[in-house]
C-alpha cells in the first residue's frame, strides 16, 4: 500500500472508495453526500464491521485525532 496523505491536509476531500489506515484498523468510505459520510470500519484486513453514518466534520476530526493515513490499494 502506498501512503498518500494525512487527514489534516484539506487538499483532497472524502471520496467514495478511499481507505484510511488507523493504528489497529482501517476505514473505507462507502458513499459521500453533501454533509454526511457512509463508511465501514475494519478490524484487520478481512474482518468487516457494520456500516456507519456520520458528518464529514466529525469523521475528519476522528481521523485527525487517530492520526489516520490515506492509503492506495
């Protein structure tokens, strides 16, 4: 996987299909609306968690607090 950027860089907004790597899990963006983001949190490479819905601002803050890194698969 190639590391692209941190969530503190506003140059690239959330897009469908993005994968963010956190300390012990990863987060995949499912769908992006005007205000909300539909995403899935993975605990490992193949284990899938439930879909969640949150605001773009809250997700950005969560990714920043957890020092997430945008990766390319």
